[in-house]
C-alpha cells in the first residue's frame, strides 16, 4: 500500500483545510485509515481514524468538533476536513493504513504511512 497525502498549506487562524490521502493497492477498502500529526519539537500524535466502511470514527480531543474524517472507497481516498484552525494545529499531517488491528489511536498499529503534508496556521 502506498499513501499520498495532499492538501496542506498556509492558512490563517479560523480558516479551513481539507487534507486528502490517496492510496494504491487493493487493501484500502478493508483498512482502517488514520491521520496523525507531528508539530515542531513534538512527538507524533493521533488526530482521527475511520473504520474500513466509514461506520466508526474517532477523534483526538484536540480536534473533536472541528474536524471530520471521511473516506471514499471507490476513489481509494480518505479525507480530513479541518475547520476553525488554530496555530497549535501547525504540523506535518500523515495518513496511515491499519490493515489488521481495527480502529486505533496508536501509531505502532498502523502498517503503512504516507509522506506527510505540512499545515501551517498563522495567528
């Protein structure tokens, strides 16, 4: 599975961005997909994940109510809509695929990772 994240950029506080992650390979539609982020000088942290059929979603408290994760299995793509962005949301955002462990907030349970897309939120 290869993952290609896109959609990052520079945005003012209060603005919105939609990140996309396109996957190659036939296992996408059966995989849990997650978004993680790593801010400057910080460890990688969980943002959101979605089950293989989109029936279950989970969010970090830091983005809950401001973000929506969704997927389109026909397009092999997972999305992260982020609204009311804050400067503390500044980070490199990574998408990841979890083939075996189901929905999880733990990075070590994800098997494949994209290259990351940078989101910068200015105050």
